[in-house]
C-alpha cells in the first residue's frame, strides 16, 4: 500500500527544512517537497512564503507553488508533498491541516519546534484518515 511506504529523504534536505522552519519562527513555515512521488523519494525542498503570516496556520504562496510545480515537471519530477511547522504543538496534523489536505497522494511533513529543535514527522492524509509513515533519512 502506498500509504505506508517510507519517505526517503537526504540529510541535506532535512537540514534545509530545519533551517527554514527556524528562520520562519514565530510563524509557521512552509514549503514543497519535490522528487519522484511513485518511489517516495524526495530530491529537493523548496521553501515558500507563508502568506497567512500566522503561528497557527499556513498558506503557501500560489505563484511560488505554480513556479515550483512547472519547474519540477520540466525536469521529470513532481511536487510530492508539503512541509509546514508547528511552532508550539506536536508534529501531528491538526483538524485544519486535515481539512486543507489537497491531495491524497501527497506526503504531509510536519516539523515541530516545541522542544527548540526541528523534529520532523511524515503523514499521508486521505479524507479524514491520517497515517504516519516512516522517514528514511540518508
């Protein structure tokens, strides 16, 4: 089942995500994962602006999203998920996260800063069903 396939992600990408969520504090930071979705292989992280400028919700800049998506497709890759931070709560999808989950094939990585350091967890969200998937960091 694709929902339980681990997400493979390079340590360098995890480091970029951590830097971005720290830089975005006290607001939620966000960005897009690009790679080979069918393989669960992340190759790139693209930071985006949180146009909501909020510590409780995020909204990815639509123009940035479109440009990242087009660039990925031009290179035979795809946007395969979204990353956002939770500044004071655990890395688990909130009701708002579930309601806003646009694509059942996407990975939803949430990074908590609750303990002062970035701690990522990854989920698939299909309808109201949340399934955590493991992160294979290499």
